C-alpha cells in the first residue's frame, strides 16, 4: 500500500490540523478524542477568520 501525502493548503493552522489528524495513525485510541476536539477548534477558528487579515 502506497502512502499518500496530504495536500497542503498554505494556511499554517489548517496544515498543522491535518498533520495532527495524520499522527493519530500511531497514537493510542484514548488520545483521539482530544486531538479531534482540538482540530475542530482550529478549523473553526480558521473558517471564522477574516480573510483580509
């Protein structure tokens, strides 16, 4: 199975969120919920941000 490299968005916070989700592949399941909650908050802030700022 070949490993896929995720596409980068160019938005540092969003790219970091993608990296955090990818890291879950080797993280204990007990840590997943906290990572998903953090990623959700990060993506929400990115969506709510003023694109002109």
